[in-house]
C-alpha cells in the first residue's frame, strides 16, 4: 500500500469472478451426497486452484524473467527445460506456487475421499440398483493391472483408478467425479464433460459427413468424456474400455442415469483388445490418456487403434501440447510440474516425443494424420468466467491438442 492507502501494482493479475458455487454442479444419482462443510471444502479448493493459476503463477514468470533467466544466461544457458526447472526450484516464487499447488491436490483427494468413503456402501448399492436390469457393464476379474497403473497413485489419488475396497465398490470413482470441479476450478462444466462435448463438436464441424456406427473410447475411466459422444451420436454403439472395475461400474450407472443408453463399459487392457475384430470400429478415441502410459503400453495401444479402425475411420488422441522448439523452455519446465509433483511419471517423456512418428510406426500413413485443437465447452450462463478464461496454467487449462488419423478407404 502507498501512503494514500491505494494498493500498488505488484505484478500481473487479471480480474475474474472465479468458479461458481459447487452447488451448481450437475447432480446425478451416483454423485455423493455432501454436507455444508464438505461442499465448502471443495469451494475453497476450486477458488484456490483458480487463484494459483491466475494470480500466483504469473509472478513465477516475473521472477524467472527478472532474476532466474539472467543468472542462467550468465552461466551460458539454459539449454534444456531441465536447466530451467532446477533453477526454478531454488526460487521462492516457484517454491510458493508449487507447494500450494501440491497441497491443493492432496487436500482435494482428502476431501473427496472422505465424502465417498463415508457412504461407500450406499453408493455401491445405488450403482447395483441402476444396473440390475442392464447389460451395459462387462467386467473381467482376470484382467491384470500393469505396473504402470498399479505402482502409481495418479494425481495423488490413493489407490488410483483400480483399487476396490469391497465387492461392488465405486468409492474411488465417486471421489474422482466429485472432486474434478475443485481440481479444474469448474472449467470442465457442470458434469465435468466439457472435453467430451468439445470433441463431439470438433468431429461434427470438421467431418460433417462422418456417421460412425461403432465408437471405441480407450481409457474412459468413469465415462465423463464418453457420455457426450453417446448423446451427440445416439445411433452409434459405443464401447468404453478401462482397466479399473470401480470406474467402469460407476461409469455404467452414471451413463444410464444421464440418459446415455448406447454405451457398454468393458474391463480390458487397451494394449490387448483381441476380443474385438479387425476393422470393427469407425472411431477410436482417447482423451487425456496417453500421458499415463508407459512407452511399451502406448506403442501397443496405438497399434491396436490401427488394427481396430475400419477403412475411412478416425482415431483421435486429445492431450496437452507436445514440447517443441517453438515452446519456450520456461513453459516446458512449468508443464513438467505434473511429472515431478503430481504423480504423473510418464508426463514429461510423453510430451517430448514425436507423436506423428509413433502414429506412423503404428501403421498410419503420414498423409492420413490429423491435427487440431479443442477447448472445453461449458455452459456460459453457469460458468461465465470459465467459459471465457484465457489464462494459462501450463497443464491444467481446459484446452488441448488433437492428434489422430483418418484411415484410408
């Protein structure tokens, strides 16, 4: 404050309304019931996440420009993003932002996990009741969890996507669904499906004559990005594949409750989908999935997408952008945060490889490749700030790149 009591401009900031109240989140029968305090914990975390991305993170860039980069240049660098990351680790601006961001991830898991666990049996019974006369769930207890799944609590989620605490458990999925609002600051919309809605709109806009009869969504988790595809293409048969039984169980019940009756949720490893015939799908989709795969599994999955795709069909992979020479080293280092501090061990390596080359190695021709971009579609009446937000938080922003291919006829 100066002598007049007016605050001086201490650095970059922008005016924003922040996330809406959690009470506007779309309700469905599987979403956990919450007390006043449980709701306010998620409201706090949503506000904190948006505050960190729009008000605190810009000061990290100020610190980098003012004192970190000059020091690196004086030493003859930086040469790689790793040089920048190691220098950032010593700076109080980065330390503050990073520690707060990690704390919000842990607190978000604690808040959502407690809410789901205290009503775990009731949620399991709801899912069982909804699916009692349905054939939209196909679990396979013989499916083994690969080490890249079983050894990692992805984004600080205890037990990751696959852990069951009792037969019929859906609590892990309920935690995931209930807490996405807090993690993203509301930027995925009422049903956390803004990414799926965006993909469906991208396909209809860019491929207006494309009429898929069968769609395969690999790594679908609880189906929040699958349901929009089912609703946008109601005449298509959709198969949602995932390794985690709790996610599939919850997802099948959730989809049915939301009126998407054309999805079958199947437990399988995406690297071995031999149960499905060659050329049996018109569209194969993954959404923010590749960064959680080991290289061996990713190569196998890309190969399976080529095998399963019918002539004239499309495969689309939605991910955060790849690191390239055009991306500043500071941005690359900030995007690497998830790999080092958010339990995403494959994130960094995935984003530095040539995905086009991997697609070609899987069998696609260079001239078949597709590139594009999508941004989450949300209800502007409910989420006015999220819908128009143009800030960048290097990894959490609801805007993604699309890499894929259209298989020749």
